[in-house]
C-alpha cells in the first residue's frame, strides 16, 4: 500500500499532527533528502528520491516488494502538479491513499489576500511559456522552474506590449521568503534569484501597456471573422493538419452543451477549430486545447491570434499524460486519442454530470467507445452518425461533394 503524503512547504511548523502520526505507521519512508529530514525520529527504512523520475519509480517499486506500508513524501499538496498522477499510472493495482498538504498555490493566494476559487492554474516548469494565457481574464497562478523564472514570464508579457501586475512568492514560509507585487516592467529588472517560485498574474483590469498607460493594440488583434458557430473552413489556418469540418463542428458543439462559464478540454485539438468555437460559447470560462503535434500547436496559436480568442489555453503534449495541468472541467471533447481512449476516459478530470463528446470515423472506435463509457459508468450515452453533402456549383449545375461520415458519441459523467 502506498501512502502519498503532502508535506506542504517543507517546514516542521506547517506539518499537522495527523501527518506525523501517519508517518509513524509507515514501514518505509521515501522522499527527497529535505523531506526526510522533517521526520528525524522515524525508525523504519528510508530511501532518498533523486531528480531522476524513472529511478524514483524503481525505488518505490522495489520498496513495495519488501514491506506493506510505504510512505511517499511529496512537497506541497499531492493533488497540485505533483507526483500523484505518475504513481497512479505506474501502480494501477496498488492501493494508494492520498493525504493533503498545503500547496504553494494556497500560500501564494493567502499572501496576496485573494480568493482563488475562480482562479486559473498553469505550470511552465519544463514547458514552453506559450502555455501562459495571452490575455489574463482572471487571477492565474503559475508554477515556474528552470529558465522560466518570474523575470522570464514578465519579459514574455512585455514583448507582447502588456505590463500586467504580478505577485511573486519564493521560498514561501522559509526565513528567506520573498514576496512582492509589481508590474512586469519592474519584475523584469528584479535581480533577486527567484528559483522555483510561484507567481500570480492579476486580471487584465490591472494591465497597462508600456507607453502612455493605454491598452496595447498588439494583442488581441482585430478579428477578421465574427466568432460564431460554423465558421467557414477556409477562414482557419490549416497547413497539413486535419480539421473538423464546419457541418460536423456545429453538431459536436451542440452535443457538448457548453455554457458561458464552463471549463472545456479539447483533446486532439488539431487546428483548434473546435477549441476556438467552444471558447466563443464559454466566453466567461476557459478552453484547454491538448495537442501533441508541433505543427498543429503552432496552428492553434496562430488561429487563436487570428480570431482574437483570449480564453483559449494550449497544453502541448498527449492525453492523458498532461492531465495534471488541468483543473476540474465541465466538458470534454475527444477528437483524437492515439489509442489511449481507455486511459483518457478513466482519468480526465471531468466533474460529476460533466458532458463528454467523442468523434470517431470507424465502427471499431465506436464499439470501443460505447463499451468503455458503459464500463466506466457514464450515463445518458447517445450515438449519432452524420454524413454531410456539400453541393458545389459546376458551371450551371450543382454537384454533390460528400464529406466523410462521422460518428458522434455523447454522455455524462456518472457516479464512480
């Protein structure tokens, strides 16, 4: 059995008594060297985890063969950009109990005296800065790391012509804690070493441009096309990436039943056509576009810029590997699963009652999808098939141009 234990900021005074009692009952304790130092009276075996993730997994796997109760110490809270998703993937048959800690998110919002129930979250630790929101519509907490320091984030926004207010927390709860709120222009010049900090991007109501305190016109650009359902295919930048045609796109979004404040994830987003129209429906929410193809990622960002969509977030990578970057979502649209549909349906952070829509072009995928939805207790499962025919003018006649038939499966998340 694995006990995944959150140690909060890693200071003994912030460890609740329940965590200390839990550690006492472990037979083996695994964690970073600093984490293990929090429990000097532990009498069982200890193993130090390294920065090598694969090696750390093997240490845990070996420990599970020796003893029954293994404690794995993780910084912050296990449910916030932590080791938990990887452990669940590597040990699907193992019982895993999760014990919360205080996350850097909680600390930072407390320091900023801000409520965070409506906030967005992102991580640029090991990821490109392009995952950051182009326009900040609500408080956004960002985990930094490596070259992506708070100063680099500030420079990212300055290069767009924006100068947002940014709160920075480094070494929170430690004697050397750094906490400040400043605009991006000042932060870019900050000389303090801010390693693995958390920042809070304040909404656009506090953003100014660098010159004359006027809103920058460099972003968002003027819309070339009205953002509405059924945008003509030719309006999207496409390259060589497949795109859901307008007639099908409208039906998919109708099945998704997106509301104004919904959080939506579009898996296998391609050119971003569905993501962009979904963002128009969820005008006060956010759409997360997951895509692993680098050309498609560039097209998503280019189309986002063309249509001036502020509430679209690109998450580079493959599902379900990047699900740790998602908050709970209200709607999940699956346009491509790369053969991992079962994993996706099991682990997507869809709320109870949330809507899911799957598109498929083969009967085999439909059969698999229906079986998995039933096995995983999704409710109100419905399937339709569509073949649209466009009538093209050829001289004085109209000729049929049939699009490929497609299946659309929709359902709602039920009780586990």
